[in-house]
C-alpha cells in the first residue's frame, strides 16, 4: 500500500480483505487516511497481517472523532501486545453499528481489555459475534466484562477459549451478565482453568441460555460438582443443545451422564 493509492478520493467498496499480508512497516496514519476515504466500508479483514499495536495506536489516534460504518472487523492473529486499550475502546465507540468483532490470538492482555471496556461506554451494543480467544486475560476484571456483555443483548456467539481465565473471574462475569435470559447460541470457553468456579452460579448461568445450541467447556479443570450442574441443567431443561463438548474434565461425570441418558 502506498501514498498514491491511499490518497485517491471517493473509494466506494464495502468489503476489504487484506488478510495474510505483511503490513509490519505500514504507516498507521496513512491507514487512517485510507479508512477516512472509504465511508461505505462495512467489512474489514486485516487478520494475520503482522500489524503491531503501535501501528494500530497511530491509526486510531488520528482517526478518533469520525464515526465509522463498519459492521464487521477481523484483526485476529496480529501482535497487539503494545496496543493502548483506551484507544482501542475509542475506536469501537466510533463504530456503533459493529456486529462482528474478531480479536483472537492478538496477545491482548487483561489490562488492555479492562481499559477498552471502561472507555467503550455505549448503553447498548450491536455486537452479535465476539471472538477473543487465544489471548492472555490474566488480570481481567470479571465485573467489567460482565457489564460489557450485558450491554450486548444481541450477542449470539462468544469465544473466550484459551484465555487464561480463572473460575473466580468467570464467577464475577456470571454475577453481572447472567441475571436475565440471554440470546447466546454458541459459547466457547474451553482450555481455561475453572477449577475454582462456583457450581451453583454456573448452573444458573446455563439455565438462562434457552437458545444455546453449542457449548464448549473442554479441558477447563471443572470439578465433579460443576460438571454435575451442567448435566443437571440440560437434563431438566427443554434446551435444544446440539453440541456439548465437556471432554478432559472430571471423568466421574461420565457416570452422571450415563444416568441422564439412560
């Protein structure tokens, strides 16, 4: 990408996919200019582009203020370890129609996520899909994430797998997020350490997901008690669960599952 291409006026495309390119040396301010000249852009894929947090900071810092029409943003598989969470929250705030956000495997920290959610203060979000798996969310404040999710009543798909989430953080999320019936269809929280999760809270959470058809809690160090709560909720409900992935947890649950299915 160069100055001549970016400086053209009146770009009218709605979809831009520049996935799997090397944008490590791109000027973030020029990328900002490019977006400004693309007022009809609805879908932007820049995943796996070797983008850095520094470049994203430059882009957002210049762009902040003008509202974006973006509906779908995929910037997964980049290194955003140095991204400013406050700036990231600002960017999301000027994208009020965003319904799909993919930030998986971006080396995001819990602290960055905390700052992003504090700044992203919209009363109600349009998000339908949130993919943030394969990040390092140690230090994440569960109450902040719970509030963020609570403001997303249209959320259908949530992936937070492989994020170093703890049972205590999940408890905090559930206390804020799961008080009312939720629209979620797919939830993936596999490969986290939920050994300390409150089984009763987990049961309440699952009972408030009547539309859930896919649940992944694979390899989460769930206790026998927590696993019993999962099985009991689904044995006593009218849910149309199509995929239940509970592998590599307390093996004694296999006996409970056998009893439920008998």
